[in-house]
C-alpha cells in the first residue's frame, strides 16, 4: 500500500531566505539559492577545529607543555633547518602576534626544550632551535601522534588527502585575509555612530 504524506516524513524543506539574510553571496556556495549547505559546512569545520584543538592540548600534556607551546615546538622542528627559525617566521606560520610567540617561546626556553640565539645578520631578530630534550620528547610522542592522526584521517584516501591539502593551502590564505577584514569591520562598528550599538 502506498504511503500517504511521504513528503512530510523526509527532511523539512528549508524556507526561502531573503538575499540580504544569506551568510554568503558567492553563487558557487549556494545550493538552489540557499546557504544551508554552506552553513552546515561551517559548523562541521568548527567542530573539527575543536577536536583538533583538544588533540593539540593532549599532545602538549603528554610532554608537559600547553597546546600552543606544543604547536610552536612542532613548527620550530619543521622550519629550523641548520640556522634556526625566527620568531617572526613562527608567528606568521601560526597566524599570531610575534609578542605572543616570544612569550611562549621564552617559557619553552626555560623548560629546556628550545634554545634561542641572536640572528648574526640582524641582531634585532632572535632565532629558535630545538634542543636534544625536545627531540627526546618527540620520540616519546611519535607513537601517539601516529595513532591519533591515523584515527582523525581514517576516512581519507591518498587522493582525498592530496585534494584536501590543495584546498587547505588556498583556504588558509583566504581565511587570513578574512580575519584582517573582520578586525577592520569590528573597529569600524565600535567607532562613533556604530550601527550595531556595540
């Protein structure tokens, strides 16, 4: 026997949205003129980011540092080469202020995980290098990193991974620009005669 009212049993159809209320205007991101799928993607990215942040904190806890200190150490490990890496380079990679990086790097120096030296070409700059103590900590972390990262990316094929890497390279640049735009907008809206009343 045919079911009656089948349409009501499925997902409710999203109500039409006024163009001015859409959260994005690019047609490539709209499905049937709606931003529902785009907003779902944003929420998924936020959920994923929270999970990644929790994992970062966990890795840090294993070796006795904070999550952001763990991230700084991983960047230094990757970028130091033979001459070390500057605080500015780490700050740029992490999209954070040099002042904040300097403070956290100082704590890592006190823990014996980083060593710093003056740049021979520009004495205003400080170069960071990993110590033997950090390399020992990395050896301790490696099995946990493998286990956790294998779990996080368990659903990806090699092709998926390459495509995700390509997409993320562009998104990080776009997101950096958007963050600066957001700062500009907030400063404007908090100024005299603000439209939002903030």
